[in-house]
């Protein structure tokens, strides 16, 4: 429900929210400017009487003193019959001209409060504030779900460039938007009397005794009221001997006898009136100027959020296949798709086409389309991704509720194919949930649940053979994903290792190749933006399926660097190892924000073997803040495949790397990284107690050995590797 609500409300209210937020950001300028130009705050001992005395001497015709939220003291007085306004210095009594309101800002304020209209505009603005509140809450909940839970809310945002920009901007702006929206809703409800009146209390009218008017210093209440509590002080009208002093503070209003100084009547603010003053000050940012800056910047982010939100919605709409196949009541086999980024639909279409070629009547529908029209189906084949920490993807958000109401026939069969990424603790978690739910519903299982890691075409083909055998047909699934957009990369430098021991490994550094497209020719070739730990996809000769390599540099380094071992019979690694400086190859960058050091200053334990040290070297290279980083590196021989040796020694000297613990399996004393970990158990426990994060990169066998060694290290701490994974403190990039 969250995503449809968020999308619908965002699209429906986009223009209104942009207008309200932009005008709100502009209105934040004045409070900040007033605060920066205001005189230094007076001492806590300065009273209202002190400033009132200074005002009567500086402006004999003083009528009113007002303390602005910025701290500025504004005096209204008469010069003859003409009113005048000035700012008074509460320390010296010096007057300076008060800034005149800008006609432009008056229009902006009118736009923000009522859209340049009257009551209809106020109602619409109030509805806009409510829409912003719902969008902020639902967006925050969706972001937390996508990152794997509320505890991971500060973690890296995943997805396309537009999704990452939208998520990062919303996370930065959400606190200010929640404050603005909540207070805006409260003020609107007060305006239309749904909530009590928020206007300050007004003391009952009173008449002063006749006699000479006392000076402010002679009035006890004015002497006892700190200047910081003042809202307004109105002086009695000179020609009316019965007029009174009127003092308004944060607590209420008092009428004071001009001749005796006695308090004639008072009215204290109700709890809501006091709360409303805080609500108003929060909404306008007048409570504190840093808050004003926060609200202004948050409001300024709304046009960006609206633009990226519409772009994300449009991309999803365009990417999703047509729904004509969803009316599948006459099909024997219904392929139900749960997809977040739309790639699962491509696998579903490959399966449908293969089944049709084998004579099986099949159709494709979203999991959310489950309903009575599908009762005639003989089997359900569920292809589903997982969103966040085991949650349903967008096209399957209502599936479990629909399944609970669905009347399944006694012969209905099912099979579940999950798509996910083994780096996540809840790998294919939603597929697991669906598999159990279908079995509990009474459907007959065709074959055990199958999981596919990182959209493996080979894994898909393997499952296809098993599924075909289960339904009695020969099924060959050859899935060819849409060819990604690539750019030319030119090899600038290569450093070769491991040739002497039969394990050739090369560090390859690329720059931009030939520019493509009109913008490329106009602006020149350039590398895309990336961080160490992201992935570069390279297309092997004659293949549309990319091979991915972890990046050992960031775009700030000016090169795209990877570390590649030549694999026996490897098409892509063979092509890369054959490159010479000046040669070009096509590639593309895919963000991998789940594999990089978490923000902060906690220690980082880096564990890698062979070419897996590449991204770890990139993390160390980028460690300009000199946070503690400890590298455990496994290789075969220090004289042949000690990758990045010179760099690592230099980083040790400049403290980007805190410690280096190499292990060599073919040089005495022979050891692997897990042996180094076991030997350093006590030191590792100390680092983990300081919230250290562990990043592991390399082959699966190495990663398995590292996990076992660390399990023994963690046992005395009553911790497990699984515990650290759940906290995001143990992250793997294995192959």
C-alpha cells in the first residue's frame, strides 16, 4: 500500500507542493537575515523596564515596543503626527532604521499562506501540508524498508542514479519537511477552528486611575519581566488618562495601571495557546535561526524530489510490459511476476516464450493481479524478486492478502523461482515467504523453491531444465537481457603479477575512450561517476552477458581501475589480459553501494585474497580521513603476486592503512588469511567491540574459511557472523 499511496499522492500534488515549498524556502531568508543583522543579545539581567526607559528617552512619542523572534527590539513612535519605526539597541538605546518589508516577499507570503486567494486558497494550502506529511512519512517508511530496516536508515541508498538521488535527497530533507508539514497542518486546523483558537490570551479591558503617568522603571511588573520574555509592550495613549500599559509575554497578557503601576487584569495563555506559539515559531523557523536554515533547505529540496519522483514513476511505467497478458483465466500456466526494478519481467517473458514453443499454454501477470479470473489455471509459476529486508517488491505488494482470499482448486500446482543477491542477509526472503504461503494454502508443489543469484542466466537455464522435467516437456531457457548501454574505455596502464607461479593477475587502469553521441563529441570523453567497490561490467566477445569486476578506484582518482586474474578458458578475463595500453574495450558502471565502508570513524577490517584485494585497495586509497583500516591479504608468493605491494607500503607510511597482515600459501611460513585471523583473535575482538565493520572480498572458498575463522573469534563475545551481517557490520563481495 505504501508505494501506490506515495506515487498517487506525489503525482497529484506535485505542482502544489512545489509552489508551497519554493515560497516557504524564500520566506526562510528573512528570519535568517534578521538574526544575522540583529544586535548582540542583551544580558539576562536586562528587563522590559530597562529597554522601555531607553525607548522613551530615544523616542519621546513611543507607542509600542515589540521583540521579534530574531531578538531585534522594534520601537513604534510618533514624530508629530507621523508614525515611525526603528530598531533599538537594548544596551545603548541607539535607534537604527527598521528594514522595510519587500513587496515581492509580501506576494510570496500570500502565495504560501493562501495561494494568492482567500479561504479556498487557505484550504488548499492546508491540504498541501497534509499531503506533504503523508508523503514524508510514507517515503521514510519505504526508504527504511528498502535499506533493510530502520536501523539501516543511514546506510547507502541502492538503485538507479535517479532512485539514489531521490532517496538521498529525501533522507536529508525529511526532518525539516516533517516539521513544516506537521506544524502547517496544525495551523490550518486552527485557522478553520477545528483546533482551539491559537491567538494569545487577551486581558479583560481595564481603566487606569487618573494621575501622572509612571515611568517604566517605576512599574514593578516591567522591572520583574526579563526582556527575553517580552512579546509586546503598548504604552498608554497620552490624551486618554484612563488608558493602560499592556504587556504581552509568552505566558499571556496583563493590563497595568499607568498611575499606580498595579496590575489591573491578566489573562494566561491556555496550554494550546502556548503550544501554538511554539508551533508557529517552528513553522516559520523563528524559534532558532539554524532551524530556519534547515527548514529552508528542506523546502528547497522539494522541487528536486518532485522531479526525480515523477521520473522514477515514468521509468517504471515505461519499463513494465503491457497488461493484456494479465487476463489469463484461459491459460493452463500462469507466470506471476514480483518485480521492483522490472528486470524479472524479462525472465518471465523468456519463460513464457519457451513454454509456448513447447506447446504449453502460458500467460504472464503481476502477482498483484491474483484474483477469481485465475481459478481455471492448472499451475502457478511465481518469479519474484525481494525488496529490502525480505519485503515484497512493488508488483507483489498485495499478493499475500489476495492469496488469503483466493479459492484454489484441488489440482492447482505451483513452483517458486526467487531472484536476489547473496550479499543480503534475507537472500530471496520474499520468495521464501511466498513458497510457504502457497504450500499452506494447499497447492501441490511441482519442485522445491529455486533461487537465482544476481540474475544469473545460467542459474535460470538450470532451473528451466528441472521445471520442464517436472511438467513433462523439454525446456531450454536462453535468457538474453537487454544489452546495457556502454562506453569506450581506453587502457592507460597495466601492472602484471603472478606470471611466474602460473596465476597471471593484472591491475588495469582505464581512462575514457572515444566519445560517443552528440553530447560526447561536444563535451569530450569522460569517465562515469563511481566509487571504489562499485562494479564495472565488461562484455566478453560474442556475448551480451556482462562479466562484472569490482572497482579499485573512485572517479576522483581520474582512472577506472580493476584487478583481474586470468581464468582458464575465461572469455572476458582473456580479452582483458590481451589488452595493451592504448587499446579500448566497452564497459559500463553499476553502483554497488552495499559493499563499501559504512560512514563514520569506526575501525574497518578488510579481508581479501588474490584479485579480491582490488576494491579493498580502493577503500584504503580513499581513506583521506585516516580512519583505522586493517588489511588481511592472502596471496601465493610475496615475490610474484603481492598485489599493490608498493601502494600498500606507502599507505602504511601515510596512515591511510593502519596495519597490514599478509599471508602467503607457497612461501614459508605458509599461511592463509584465516590463519592470520585466528592468530589475531584478541586484537580483532577489541576492534569489533569498538563497532568495527568487516568487509570480505574474494572467492567463495576463501570467504567460507574466513567466516569459519571469525566465528571462532566471535564466540567468546557471544556474537556470530550472522549477528554482524544483520547489523550491516559484515559484508561480502564474493565470486
